[in-house]
C-alpha cells in the first residue's frame, strides 16, 4: 500500500496568505484570521487567537458518514 492510497487531502500550509490549498485533493481550507510565517520547511500556519481557524467544512463529517477511519497528523510548536 502506498502512502497516498485512500488519501483524501494534504495541506502543506506553505502559503504566504489566503486560503490553504489542498496539494492532493480539492478540499481547500478557508482561512479565518490565520497568518503564515516561516517554518522549518517553507511556511507554516500561525494561530494567534482561539477564534483563528482553517475550516475544512464537511471533510470529517464525510469520513464519519461513510464509516471510514480518519487520522490527522501535524507538527505543533507552542509558544
């Protein structure tokens, strides 16, 4: 099984502004007050407030409805 088998979306979060593009599928994350800043590799998303978010809409609900497992992986650097 290849790493991208059954992959729905992959976000690099290396934008400099705006929404976060899906590098694998077509599920763009809508930006609500998130900024982007230099990371270890390219850029990363910066959440300064509890209200800041990148909204994927119904992606999790879709995975639940079809009865499939879902996993999320990310690197986090708390301040």
